[in-house]
C-alpha cells in the first residue's frame, strides 16, 4: 500500500480544494455515522445523540452491518451503500476497517471523514505507513480527514457536534467568541469547557489528532476566512507544516484575530511525550518559538496562561503597547504587585503628572498617589472610585492596560464595584480586567453576571492575571514590531561550491555586509606576512587558513601577540611546523584586538522555520548561564538592543567591576546585518562569529573569528 500511497500523492489533482472539503466536514448538510449504536453510553451512540441534541435537520445516514434500524432511523450495511456526496462521515470502527472505509468514502464523493481509531503513526512504523496510505487516498480525492486518533469536533456556530464526548448546544448570538484547535482531544475538551465555564462563547472546538490530512494551520485558515472567531486558542505538539502554519497565523494577525498557543516540548521529556502521543517528530522548540512569535503568535507555557490570556485577548484583540496600570483597595496587593511584576518582567507604568493630578482629586488628601494605586477604604464608601481611577489611567499614553485586583467585600460592595467598572470596560480600547481575591469563595451572582455580560475578564488570582497581562504585552509588542522590521540585504554576490568557508572568506563577507573585522590580509609567504604586518602595525596574530582547519587552535594553527618582525618570523616557523602537511590557502595576518567583552553572534537558516540569529555572552557563560537569546532575522536595531540588554548576565554589558560599559548598539548592528544577510538568498546555512569582541561604548565590536557554511 505504501507504493499506492506515493502514486496517489504524485497524481493528486491541482484543482482539489481542501478548504471547501473541510468546510463541508465542519458545517455538514448531511452526516453518516459508521458504527452507530442505540446505546447512548457507546461512542457511536454518543455521536448520534449529539446530532439529535443539536437539532441537526439534514439527512443522517447510519451504517451498521448487523442492524436494519437504530432509534427508528434506517441503516445501510457499509460505506459503499451511502448516497453520493455525503458531507461528513464519522468512522467509529476498528483500525483494521479504516482503510477500506476511507477508500469507499472517496469513491462515494464524501466531503470529509473523522477517524476516532488509534494505533496509527503514534503507535508503530506499520501504523505510520497505514496512516500515510489513508492520507494519500484523501488527498487524491480532495477529501478532508480529521485524525486518526482524534475526538472530532463541536461546532456551536454551525450546529453540529461530531464527537464521542457528550455535547450540548451553546447559543452564541452576537457575543465575541473563541475557536479552539488542539491536537489532543482531552485538551480540546478541557479548553472548551474552561472557556464555557468562564462565560466565554466558543464558536468551534476541533481535536485534530495525528493530523494525517487536516492540520492546525488549515483550521486557522478556515476560521480566519469565515470570520467566525475573535481569538483562537491553540494546543499543538508538533507543527507539521511550518511554512503553511506561518502563513496561516500571519493571516490571523492581519485580520486582527489573536492566536494564543501552548506547545509542549521545551524539555527533552516533553519532546518524548509529544512523540508518543501523536506520532510527532518534534523539531527545535526555540527556533519554532522565535518564528511564530515573530508573527505575533502568543506562546504560553501553562494551561492557566492559555485560559487567562485568551480571556483578555478575545475581548481586547488589539492591545496597544504600554505598561500596566493597577488599581486596588489593598496595600498588601499593591506591594505584591510590585514584586511579582518584576519577577515576570511586566512593566508597571510611570504615570504622567497630569494623570497623577487627576487621581489626586479622587482621593482624600494625604493618600499616596502612585501606580499601583491603593484607594484604601475610599472604595468601601465610594464604589465609583474604581471606574474613575481606571478611566484616568486608561487616558495615560504610558498605560497599555489596567488591572483591578481587590478584596471584593460583601455582595452589595461587589455590585457597587461592578456598577463602576463595567461602563468603563465596555467602552475601553485598552484591556481592563478585574481580580476579586479569595480563591474559590463565593461571589455575588449579580456581580458575576454583570462581568460576564460586559465580557470583562474576571480572575480570582492577581498572579494569574498579571501573567496573562505579560502575555498580552508581548502580543502588543509583536503587533507593533510588524512595521519595524529590517529589510533584506541587497547587492551581495553569491558563493562558489557549497560547504564550510575558511575564516578569511567569512571575514571578507562580514566586511562586505558592514561588520567590523580586524585589519589584515592573507599571506602565502613569510615575506607577504612581513609586508602585511608592516602595513597594519604590530602586534599581530597569525591564523592558518584551510577548510579542513575549522578548529585552528586545536591544531596549533593560531599564533597570538607577535610584537615585532623577529617574533613574526618565529611564529611563522612554529605555525608551519604545527600544521605539518595540511595544504593551506594561506595565513591570515591580523592586528591583535584591543581587550573587551567576548560575545557570540550566530545565525542559522532552518529548512522549515527559516533564518534566526543568536546572540549570547562568550566563553563558558553562554552555557553556564544560559546567556543567549534567539532573535528573528528581520529584527530592528532598537528591538535587538532591548533583547541584548535582556540577556542573563547583561550586567556585564554595563559598567562592571571597573570595566567600562560596552557598545551594545554595535552588537545590535552586527545582529541586524547578519540577519539581513541570512535572508538575501545566498544559500547561507550558518554564520558563526565567535568571539565578537565588544569594545567600550562608542568604540564598536570586532568579529575576531568567523565561520560560514553554505548550501547548494
């Protein structure tokens, strides 16, 4: 069957439209259920019951080899007996029956198929081959397929629930809503339930399973194209087509639909779990995260953050760049807010003099007017203070969002707070959220109803809310960065044969893109070396140059700090003796660098995620402190400076133990130029500048060594 699969994939017609087949599957006019049952406790029985609960009024075709009817509905014996052109077919049958059923579905012109069965790519090599065969048949026929190893979907907006989990209709009306896409069925269910439990409408919830045919990117495309959701909550264990995914989330970003994604795989064990769960071959998590965040995907690390960030962004999908304003009625919460904001790198806004003056008119004389603002006992006698203070902070250009973490008080006090806050939140263009402390203590029902009706995010933990606001701030910055990108380098020439380039070739390239390298030149004789040294000045360094000497120091191919002609002659002889019979291109003669701080700048062009640039502290610090940042290759100079100053150990870039502050702007310049070159279409696979010697502020940064690898 593997040969058949490949043949079918090669001959797949260009006219096949997977978007239309996916739309047929998710919004069916007709449904078929293989493995239907009258028992509502069985998987097939649940699917049928869901159709009836949702009031599906199109044809429902039941397939059972042993029954003539189920609950008064007639049955056919096999998929072959279905009428032509059924939109959605649920295959609740054993794995062994899936392949022939899919073949029959393709022959009958079925729009899309849902496969619950497991044991495919996530189970074994044989299962993967069988899954590939099924995918080939679907692709040839232009037929969508959810799964295998999936739980199906619930389409609240479209009035269909083809899943083996009991589902009930949830009216959406004109409320803002969220689409849920998850490779894990249990996680899709959990996210959907969590959203509904918080009063957030869900338009669509899809579990994609192994994604043999339909990927998460296809669903993002469909949701954005149909305009059916205000935000997308996404759980993925492997992005199987990175380029299609980046295109999809770019469309979502441009359409103003935030995508909030949780993706396990930061740890080695997390990668192993993902592979065993959905048959994924997890790639480089850091490269993935850099690429998707560059397209304004909000990547979160916990399920709590996923729920909480979506709760804010589905209501406020276009947050402005700015720091957090905080209004509370507790001095303790105020102090904790300062500490926790610093822990999670969430900026607290410095309020303008005008804002401080306005706030001072709202509170009794003698109270501290600051951000976070503690209104003290004023809030117990004047509930309007919360809305008034929020409005004042929202008007401040430095404020990007306002959080109100507070003790709620009794029912009447909660209602008073709600009456004050809701009108402001309803008209706010910046995110506003409320926290009532007290964990699971009961809240006034009328207050909660008012919060939900106004879609004002309501939390019970200040820390959870602040983590979510940190994610929202990242999203705002990512949106802002879209118009602040470095263009691709132009006017650069290509390369000869692919492979590792010797250092002198790499440095010549760096010089051409504007990166500073030591003065020097390539010598092929001792007389050449003496002439070069006389021209550039002593002390000098000698470096043997050959492709096979990528680790020159280990082979004795580097001689440092030669201070005069005699030392150079001795150094030349020593170097030649060390490298022995190695055929050299020559010897690089360079000025010794002034002392500075060693950094590393590297770049990689990943075949799927594209180029990215790494910057980190040099020597052992990059590993000992995890002192490195992976940056998008189109990052602007200003944003590169921000990220470099955010490195672990970045204190060493400032005045440190008698050393001068380092030229961070020069480092950012190198990052930007290397990134622009990586995108210039020169088949560069890697650039490694190690070390980049960073001199005192205003004096620049010099690439002391360079390794470049090119592809075909």
